[in-house]
């Protein structure tokens, strides 16, 4: 299986559908005030870099980095197509994002994910990559529905 990773084409209607499916998956996991996934317009922001992992031309995953402050970025919109979970796509995408951050001299990457069982595979992926628990960062506040993690360079 060959996974290609490239910057997002925001004109691709499949991307909008893939990202909406991500939001739909998250909707039942927490109250609205505890859901922090970016909508398509938020991912278009000038301080956000969104990548798409593709297999045979089909979207298999997404991941983004959003600037918080100089040298500190947030991991956003990590999603693997449910039919492709367990195939290493998220690991490849995360590795790609970490290499990109390192090349741009980012020294810290943080993330917020859910505390519910639904998010256990994501938390395991992040811990395996070297992310460790941290307090809320940026504009986040303590929330029992959230887990905060961070990693400082050197990245992989």
C-alpha cells in the first residue's frame, strides 16, 4: 500500500466531505463547548497547514498544524478514514507533520483530544510518538472532556 501525503486541495469537494465526516464523528462524543475540531474555513487560515494522506487517489487521512505562537504549533484535524484504521496511515501522517515542523524550526507541538474511550486509539498514537500530558495551552481551559498533550523538539 502506497500512501502519498500532500498539502490539501481546498477545491476538492471530497476534502470537504471527509472533514465534515470528522465533525459528524465527534458530535456525539462531547457537548459543543468541548469540541474543538476546526471546520473547513478554520483550516483555510493563513496560520494552518493541512495535509491529506491518499491511497490510490482516495483520501485516507488528514492532519494539520496550526500556529499558536512563534515556535509552538497545535496538531489539528487528525483523522483516518474509518475503513482504513489500523493500517498505519495516522502514524505516517503524524511522522510527516513532525518532520515538517522540525524543518521549520518549530520547537513545541501540542494537541487537545477527547478523554472518552472513542479517543483512546488517538491518545495511544500520540503517546507512542512521544507526546506527554500537559496542562491546557493557548486559549484552552481545564475540561473533563479534554486531554492535553505536548512534545518538544527534537521531533522524529
